């Protein structure tokens, strides 16, 4: 299918797929087994300038948006979603900084994030605050020209290897959601340490840690946007970042399907290739149709999102203002429903396709020395992080009802 990508977008696709084939595929099993962070591959992604595809050229990026970020996630995840997560997790940190920071904060952090010189991480979840982010207990107390952070965050992807973190804490627990606030915290800040490293089903080459804050003092200048706007920062970030998860899921599904096609075309039983059996053929057809439908939804949605967002980004960069403020001034609508649809559909497709791929490959599909079982393990997280698919369906339904009510009043 020709999706009429621009020359730059096609270059991103080609670079990501080349790195996937030449640099990731030969080592993915090693890093999945060892759970080491793949620094040599990270260097290749840096050299290809794929960390900053969504960042304005003013800060050293390629000046793209959500579509370009999804293309990177898809292309790298075609070989290994765990290794691809090094760029995606850093982007999840970069997005709220890009959208909500002052011009000074953007200048301080965006060039290094664009170059991959420093990696980023994002931490909202706590032991008692998963889908219910209003239950955050990590605290931030203003003390002179500093905020003092105390508490524990968990399930932070890219933790320990990252240098810059977007952290959510409450400045006033009594205010509930209105007390939650976003901060930029740098690795090495006294009082900031790492706790338990998680042992996971999939995406094993990307480390997931607890974050511990004990009287961690950060400059007041590291406040991201305004006090009490933390959940708004998170929600608007997810409106844009969930399409990246969709891209990751799409790459997983396509990678598993390609491996399965290659195998079923040569594996023979009863004197013929198993791809020629009608039962297998129908499964292949259903998988291929689902993957293409997911790609069409993702590409069209991100293209529309970027078209709407670009004027606000350009104006904020030119005027030194906050991008989110320009979005509001230009009445740029939020894409909560559409981004949630992309995440739900693409991740459900990934789980279904990878499960079917293991089935089509039979016994060998279940073995660790054959890649399709890894795709299935990696696919599962795309239905969970950045909001479970059950929460996404809540969001989609709520927006549909609201839109229907609005139309009824006209």
C-alpha cells in the first residue's frame, strides 16, 4: 500500500528498517536473554538521527511529529520492540518537555534528547497509583528556590540508563488531582536513586526500575508548566504518545507475520507446504488484513494530528512561548479519542497476530530459538502501558457520547 509518505518520512522508514535488519535482528535474542541494555544499537540509532524525528529543527531534530515517531517505533520494533523502546521511552520524556516547557527549558533539554546524547524517561505510576493517577503519593514541597521530592515511583521504562526524567508528584495531597504536578529531574541529583529492577515477560532489553526520592532537592526552574497541572501534562502527552505505542505494536505484528510467512512457505507436512493448507492460508489472510487496517488507521490519524499541531509548534518556537499555550490560543483540539483508538486497535492486532503466528508455526513457534514467541511476549505490554486498553475504551466511549450530545444540541 502506498501511503504517500514524504521523502523524509520514507528515509526514516528505510533507516529504521535497515537498523532493524542489520543491527538489531542479529543480537535481539542475546539482549532478550541477558536483559542487558543494547548500547551498541543505541549508538546506531543516534548516528541515524532517529531520536529526534519529532523535535523541531530549531533544537536539532528533524522537524516531524507523531507520524515520524510512529514510523521509527514501527521500523525498529519489526526486529525487537524491547530494543526499539530505547527511542520510544526517551520520546515519552521529550514530548511533555516539548509541549509544556518554557523556551529556556526547551533549549536546555531538547537538543540533547534530539541527538540521543541524553536519554529520557517518564514516570507517572506508583504502587498505589496505576490507572488511577489521582492517587499519587510521591510529594513535592516548595522550599525557597527548590522543590523537595519524597516518595517512590515504579514501572519506569528506561530507568537507570536515562539521564532526564519527567516525574509526577503532588504538591498538595488534599487537592487530589489538582495537586499533581510535573517536574524535570536529572540523574545524579542527590536523593534520587533506583530501587528494584523488574523481571519481565517481554521487552526485556529495556530496564524497568523503581525510582526512589528521599529529600531530593530540585531547582524551582525544573517545574514543568504550572503547579496542579500535572495530570493535564500527562493526558496531553498521552494524546500524542499513544500513537507511538501503536507504531510499536504494528511493528511487532508485521515482524511476527513476516517471520511466519517465511517459515510456512518452506515447512512441509503431508507432502506440501503448510502455507498451502486452507486453514493456515485463512489465518495468514486475517493477520495480513488486520495489520494493514491498523497501519491505515495509524498513519491517517497521526498525519491529521501533526497537521493540526504544527502551527502551534512553529509559533511557540518563533516567539519563545509555551507550545501548549499556543495550542489553546489556536484552538487546537485534543486527539484523545483517536489516539486511544490507534493504541487499542494496533495493540489488540499485535496480540492476536503474534498468538496466531505461534500457532501457525507449531512446535517450533513455541521455542526460544525461533523468534515468533518473543514477538508474542513483547506484544502483551502494548495492551497495558500508557493506559490499559480497558481504560482506553472508557476514554473512547466517553468522547463518543460527548460528541453525540454536542451534535444533538445543534
